[in-house]
C-alpha cells in the first residue's frame, strides 16, 4: 500500500512537473509571441519614421529647388529691367545727340548768314574807303592845280597839304591792307569749312551742268520744231494755277515746304510756265494766270515741286489734264500723285473754237513721270509763255493800228529779255553775281514777268519772252537783281523804256543805272 501510495505520489509529482513544464512552455511561447509582436511594432514604427524622414528630405529638396528657381527668375527679371533701363538710356542719349546736332546745324546756318552780312558790311566799308580815297585824290589834284596858279609864297603851304594827304593815303592803304588780310583769312576759313561740301557737290554740279547743256540744246531744237509745227488748228486758253493743299512736308529740318508749280504741254518744251515760290507752307496760293495756245491732242502736265537751295528740287506731286477734259473749260481740283490736291482753272478764250465734248472726269497721273525742271523763263502774272508767242508769230504779227481796233487804248507787246553785260560784282566775297531780270509796266504790279536766275556771272544770257498789255501812257521798267540767300536781293541796275520809243518796235541795248547794259527786243504781238 505504501509502495502504491508512493508510486501514485510519484506519478502525481511527475504529472505536476509535466503540468508546470507545459505551463512554462505556454508562458514562454506567449512571451515569444509578445516579443515578436513588439519587434514587429518597432519595425513598423522604424519604417514609418524612415518614410517620414525621406518625405521630409524630399520636401526639403523640392523647397530648395523652388527657392533656386525663384532666385533665377528674380535674377532674370532684374536683368530684363536693367536691359530695358539701358535701352531707355541709350534712346534718351540718341535723342539728345539728335537735338544737339539739329541745334548745331541751325547755329551753323545762322553763323553763315551772319558772316555773309559781316562780309557785305566790310565790302561797303571798303567801297566807302575807296570813294573817300578817290575824293581825297581829286581834292589833292585840285589843290595842286590851284597852287600852281597861286603865288610862289603859297608853295610851301601846298607842299605841306600834299604831305598830309600822302600820309592820310598811306594810313588808309595800311588800314585797307589789314582789312584785306582779315577778309582773306576769313575767306580761307570759309573755304576750309566748305571744302567737304564742295567735294560732295562737285559731281552733282557736273551732272547738273551736263543736264543743263542737254536741256539748252533740247530747248533750241524744240523752239525750231515748235515754230515749224504752228498751224491754224489751235486755240487760245487762259490757264490759272490757283492753289494747292495737303502737300507733303519735304523740308523736315525746317518744317513745311517751299512749293512752286510748273505747267507744261507734254512733248513741247517751249510751252511751259512756272509760278512763283511760296516759302514755308504746305497749302500755297499762287493765283498765277498765263495765256497759251493749244491744239487738239495736247496734254497739260502740272508738276508741283519743293524749291531747295544747293540741291535738286524735290517733286511733291504731279497731275495731267487731256485736251478733251479742258476744251470746254475746267475749274476744279485735281488729285496729285504723291499726295495733295491742285486747284486749276482753264478757260477757252479763242474767238472761233470747234466745240468738243469735254470730259467731266479729271485724268490723274497713274505712272511715275520725270521730275525735270524747266530751264526756260519764269513767267509771272500777266505773262504769256514762249509757245504762245511762237503761235502768234506763226499767224503773223498785227501792226499797231490793228491792235488798236481790237482793244482801244491798250496794245499787246512781246518783250524778250535777251542778255546783260558788264553787271557789277555784288557777291564780292564769293565772286560773281546771281542775276535775274524783272520786266513790269510802271504803276501796274500785276503786269510783269521774270527771267530765271543764273549763278556766278556778270554777263547772263536769258532769252526770256513774255507778252504784256501796255497803254500809250505806260513805260516798261527793267530791274536787274542779284539773288541772295538769307537777305533781300541787291539791285544791280535799272532802266526804263517809254511807249513812244518801243511803240513801233525796239531792238537794242539799254544803259543800266548803277552800271552795265541790258539787251531787249520789243515787238507788237
């Protein structure tokens, strides 16, 4: 029984130990599971921390990148602003330089005009000094002759007077020499200043001289051709160039333009006339009337140009009128090629005119035309062109009694200003003169015409013709002038011709007051 009890107790102890071992194993397994869970949790926490760190670093990199891009954009903006400011500064400097250049050019023109005026005054002073010297020499000569007639006792006084005159003469010569030296130095300075301009204008002047020679030859040939073509199928018209508007600004430096209008019959060089020049305007008013003889098929061309000194005139606009458009009369505006409008009036003043239906439309130029300038005479109000004189000559000139039957008390005369010789040298500083001649009826400022101007000559040849209406009580006055830039023109000479002298024709030279001779021809038209 005790052995059985001991065996049971042993079994119970073994069962207890097995139970404790089982429990210990279960506890250890639970502890291992808890440790694994804890380690998994720690690993998850570490992974999340790692991902958060990586996200933070990526965000930091993105922010750094954005900051860099913002910095670069700011630098580009600042560079663009700096470039814009630099361009604005350069534009302002260019504007200031242009203003300075324009101011310098205007000042240079003003100084040139001032120097010309000073030279003119110096010349007047020189002429006065020479006159004074001549007067003193004359007085000395008279004193010498009187002294020879006087008694021997007065010889000493005369000798002293001559000595004083000689001293005065030497002093005057010394002063004139100093003035001449000063003028020579001023001329050298002026020549040095103009050397570059002369170099640039040399070829232009050469080309113009060739063109003028060609035009002179063409004028002579056309004159012969026109006289041969004069026929009975022609009509008298009065052409009035009234005004223009809306012309372009050709003289950008001075502002505005200096327009004049040249009217010519296309293909007939001699059939042309030119208005006066209106300075500083884009809307000139000329009111310039001229009578011309035209035939069927003739085409009137009107060329408006800007008068320029020292270079070729600029063409401002051109238009044409066909014979059918003005045969029955025309009064209105024509549109100019290159811009603007020209107002003209064409009236048929013939006694017998074969009526042709005039067109209501005005033909404007649709293709560029030559901007050739007329080298013929410049006709002013009251003058008739050379072509009209040619046509009248072809019909035969009426005598004075026939003219009286047509217009009692007034007669038409053709006046030709041929040439002049021995004119005074008005432009002594540059040499030569720039002469032109104005013929007018004394007391009637509207009845006159003017030749063209020739440069640097004292013996001009114009061969300019005009027709004026004259009464028996009238006289013709011829004024030869020297054209000057920047001041009033100088009078070179003047002469008058009474009606009774030219009523039956005149062909000869007139003695000009102030020196020189003027050749004119007057015929009954």
